[in-house]
């Protein structure tokens, strides 16, 4: 990490996530989708056990990261059973994407907390920036928002946008998913246009790129650098910001949490910087 002497802000030199290879591919996703759609969710979930055991045995770095995280989350040392549950939960959420992207949300018991925020945005047509993280399921958030009449666009880095499009095409070629790639000349204009149409613009806001502006906060008892870029976009466009989390609760149960976070609609330059 490099710390800016002027701002006291950390700048990551090379975030590890940018160098991580993707294990999945379109053929694998098509096979998983075929199994899920042909055999049903219950039968497909049985296949998750050998798959998770394979990755638990052979993905040493991921297993180590899982145990480090679980030790913080559980407040004790994590055993093999804890890591297997961690892997299985992740795999179950990935499997459920096949059903959610095929508009089968009725299969799931979904509790939405903060639904009035989505309803208000849809009713007023004023748009909102929705910030999430790489935790839980964005697909359940998208599906829940869709059932409430809210249009959703997703903003992500160029390479991530390409992989998402390929994944969606492999699962359901007929679905249209609004993805706005960052890093292009017209990226912010497209974000503003989506907000002007009254859409919810979602961003996963827990990863930074080299040279990106960050702020240091306490996280699980230790300092961590969070990117300010997504919040700066909302501030520049003078929009409301909410948080979103789609948490898997086991079986067919999900909880979607939407919470007010910030409101930049009437802020001036100096106040915006303080809020960021």
C-alpha cells in the first residue's frame, strides 16, 4: 500500500482481485444451468457437495482466506466444517443465479427489508444509487427490485462487465441486463441518463483499482481501505445513495436489506467533500 502524504489516504499498488483468474467459463455455466433446469433445484444442490469438497481440497489460497475471514466473523478458530459451509453457501448462491436469471424468483422465500425505499424511487422516478459489496447475491436484489417495478442498471469495471455479460448469456441468452462499463468516455453520462430515467443504478463498492481514491476505516477490528469512487459519482450527480445486501439464509430463503446511506441532492461542493 502507498499512503499519500497530502491526504493521508491509502492507495493500493496492485489489488489482488485484479490478478485472480476466473475458474468458471461459458461451457461450465451452460452445463450447470442445464442440470439445474432439467433436474430441478433439489437434485442440482446434491451435486454441490462433491464440487465443494473438490475446491476445499485443492484451492489452498482460497481455503486460507476463508479461514482467516471466518475466524474474524465467528470470533474463534475456523475448522474444516466451517470452511465447507462457507464454500457450500457460496456455491448455493451461484446455483440459484440460474433460476433467478430465468425469472423463477417464485421458487424462493424472499423477505425484503426497506422495500419502501425501492417503492419510493420507483414512484417518484428520480433514480437512486444503490451500493453493494461482494457478499450474498446481487441477483436476488435485482429480481426483488424487478418485481417491485424498479428498473436497475449495474455499473462495473470493463472486464467485469464483459464477464457478467458472458455469464448471463450462458445462463439465459434471452435476458436483457443493463450493464454500464466504467472507464469509458461516456460512462458517467450513461449513469446520469439511467438515473434521469428513474432507474436504480447499482455498484459493488468494496474493491479499488491502483491509484483510486480510498478512505481508511476500521473493519473487523483492523484498518481497511474503502474506495470513494462510487460515492463520488453519486455526489457529483447529486443523487440519493442507499445500501443493498441480498443475504442467503439457507434452504430457499433470502433476505434483501435496503438502507438509506446518504443524500447528495441538495449539497454544495464543500459539504459534498465532507460527506464523502
